C-alpha cells in the first residue's frame, strides 16, 4: 500500500467515528450505530468501546451483554483503558441479557455514563466473574484509571476468600482516593473504620468519607450519619446524624431510610413525626430491610392513630421481615397465633414460627417453644431441639440456659430423665437464676439426684421466694408452717402465703384465710380470713367454698347469711368435697335451696 493509501486507511475510521459521535450527540443512535461498527471493524479500539456501550445502553440496537463483552474484550486487548475499566465493571456486575436495565452507576442515586458497579451493595442478581473483573480492573488501574483502582480495592477486600488481600485492598483504595476518586475515598473510609478504629483512624476516615459525601455518594452520607450518631471521629451529634441519614435516604439507600424513619418515629435528633417516620420505614421495608418491616409490623400491632390494632396488616409486615430472617418478627407471629391476635389460636402454627425465630438465634423464642413442649403442644422433635439449644448455650456459661437445660434433664424433655446431671446444672444456674434456686431446692427437698437436705433446701427456697418466685413462696411458707428444714415460724409462713396470694395464687389465698381463722401462732382475724376465703372461693377453690360456707352459716367474721352459705357449700360438694354434705344437713330446713 502506498503512503497515501495508508494515510487514507488511517483517516477512514477516525472520520467514521467522528460522524458517529456527532450523530450520537444529536441522539440519533440508529444512524450512529452502523458508523461505530464500521469504524470498529476498521480497527479503532475507541469505536469498539462505543459499539459495546451501545449494546449495554440499548442505544440504536437491542441490549446484549454478550455482544457488549465481545466488543469490550477486543478493545481491552488493544489496551484501550476505558474498555478495560468497563469490562471489569460488567464482569463484576454479572448481569445477563435478560436484565436490560442493568445499573452500573457508582452509587444509588448517581447518574453518569457506565462506571464501575456500586461498591458495598451486594445486591447483584447474577454471579459475578471476580477473576475476569480483577484482571481488567488491574490493567486499567495500572494505566491510571482511578475508578478501576477503587474496583481493584473492592474486589481484594470483598471478593472471594481466595482473592482477598486486606492490605492490598486498602492500598488501592488509598491510591484511588488520593487521585480524586469518590469511590476510593468511600472505600478508604470504610477500611479505616474496620474493627475497633483508633481515634486517629476515625478522624482520617471522617475526612475521606466527607470527600465521598461531597461527591453525593449515598453510602458516604449514611456512614457519616453513623459516625455522628456514635461520636466517631467527631463529637456525638444526633442532629447531624439525622441530616446525613435524610440525604442518603432521599437517594434510595434502604439502611438510611430505616434509620431516618426510626429517628422520626422516636424524635431522636429531629422533631417527632410518627406519620413521616412510618413512611420512610415502609420504603426501607419494601426494599427488603427486615428491621424496618418488623418496626412497621410493631406499629400496626398496637393502637395506631387512635384506631385499634390492625393485626392483619401487622402480620403481613411481620411475615415480610420473618421471610428475610428477622427473628423478632417470626416470634411476634408465633405469639399472635398463640394468643389468637388476628388469627384463630393455633399452637402448631405458633410453634412453627417460634422454631424459625429460635433457629435465627432468638432465645426468647427458644423458651416460648420450650413452654409449648412442656404443655404437649409442639412436635415431639422440638423436645430434642430445645434440649440441644439449651445444652449448647449452657456450655458457654449462660446461666438461664443452664437452668433450662437442667430442667430438661429433670423432666426428661428431649432425652431420658437424668436427675444427677440435672442437679449439676440447676446448682450452677442457682447462682443467678431464681427459678433455678427453686428447682434446686426442690431436688434437695425430694432427694432427687442428690442426698436429701431439707435445711439446705429451705435456704434455696428463701432466695427464690425473696426474688418473687411464687411457687417458692408457697413451699417456703409450708416449710415454716410445719418446721421442715428448720424451726416452725408461723408469722413467716403467713407472710409468704400473703406474698403469693397477692400475686394471685388461689391456694395461698385459702392458706391465709386458714391461718387467720384461728389455731395458728398468729393473731386471729376472722374478718380478714373471711375476705381471703371469698377471694379463693370466687376463683373456684373448693376448700375455700367450704370454709366460706361455714363462716357465713355461723356468722364468723361478719353477719350470718344462710342462703349464701348454702350456695357455697353446694359448690364445694359439687367439686367432690363430701364433708360439705354434713354442713348442708346442719342448715335449717326452711332455707331456700
């Protein structure tokens, strides 16, 4: 070819590219695209890059990732840096041809020509090709592409374990940040906050995140809000935190929407506005934030804007949160099914949700499921499951779990009963769990798994009773009354029966009445005795009905009332207390039945 011919051949692709660029500027991609192709086929890597962009942006041609990758690869292999950078982004994004709206913007809310995919989002629908992305990102970065430097840092810090290199990641982020990359500043800020950030690192992180926020990156606004909320790198400032969350929320970042909504809901750093707060929480929930969905569920599970609870609406939000792994929402659904709030009562369905919540690590749900097991309202397999949970947690030193595990062993839940082993765990838990003190005291009193020791049992019952365990108060009262495990002390017995009666224990109500009615080493007060008998009788206690009938028939502690006496005695007789018959026979025959 002559020199003139070679010059003409070299000018041809540049001319075609120039005409194509002019048409593209006018928005006429249908005419521009064929010219880009002609220039590309003439050997122009820039034109190859533009053809690829047309395929990615569906500009003058249908979207095709495969064609875009083919043209980008040609340009990248010729050393065209922009093609290398975009090929790295496309490889990391992992989008398919079925995704024509593939977003390659650097941050939610940003708008620009295709750039490296959003860092730290983790929401890609397809599997990224990290190796290919790293290869081309490094090539572009080494040629000076600052966005690609950020991308290399991201892959080395967040990619597959085999590719990770924390120190190299931090170095690439720093190079990018110092070269003016907003994404690099964001990545470096995050790296400096890793783990327990020292004060000087927190201050530096704040500077870099501020630079990223100046480029209006939503994640940077959000992180500055978190730092202001926690007092990292600056003094704690709730108002500044809310302002940062608001900016990030407006750009669509769901974590910021959740925090901003929560702040408005509670008036934390901003004027309280529950309606607006709920609106932002809804937005975050609809984007998949489980915590926000659970909070919206909580709002509807309570009286709302002067209206009664809307359990159906609450359940729909709880289910959304539970499906995303929120244990608290799953437990809330279990409680709704258990209590009949918005659903027909269904212990099996309650157990299912408690199981899900417990598997998510919620200990309250483990205990809820354990209670259903104890009542025989859960699957048999759940007994073994809860025993294994409690055993595992007990081994870590958790005293509540130690008590629950000991109880499983003492009652044969999920395994054969083992009193000796149960005593070991119950004693360990008794150092801090009142119910364990009661149960260990029982084991000592009954001689189960340990030598019987009523005196020591009484001491543990005393601890549990003082902590408010009603069953322990009853046992301790009876031990004081009879002198088991120590001296008789009727005044103390009366005190503990009163304590349990005040907590609604019907048997204790009867016992208070019996002690005050006479025959014990406490002052007799038949008027008060009669009141306690009535309280217990009204709740169906047969012995109290018998004694109240006798008091009414004889006028003890108040006026006689033979008609009511007969009613009380008949109720006691109907419950099987045959001695009430003699009292009925003793009543005058002219009393109306």
